[in-house]
């Protein structure tokens, strides 16, 4: 954990006006809502995957959502690096 960074952020937040602090809080809440929604979507995908598995009479689906997400992130990171280096 980067304690110095956290302390700096706290100082910056405290230096914001009340209106700016409210805006920051609102944006953080939106981020948290999106995170919560993502977790719900992932749960729905996993439930659907299990349902498909039962429909296929136990034949396993060779699909890992986590691996797909990891691979997509790596591809996106590479794209961003190429764009940044250009």
C-alpha cells in the first residue's frame, strides 16, 4: 500500500471546496454502482454457463470468462501502449 499517496490524496480532497467534494463523492458512487453492476453481470454469466452445462447433459463448456477478460485486457493494454508510443 502506498501510504504517502493516500495521505496526499486526503490532503487534496480536503483542499477541495464543498461543491467539488460533493462532485467527487457523486463520481465515486457512480464508479461503485458500475462495479456492483459488473459483479451482477458476471454472476448472471456464470449462472447461464451452469444452465447451459446442465442442458448439455454434463458436457463441460471450455470457456473461462475470467481468462477471456484477462486476454481482452492484455490486448487493450497493447493497443494503448502502441497508441502512446506513436
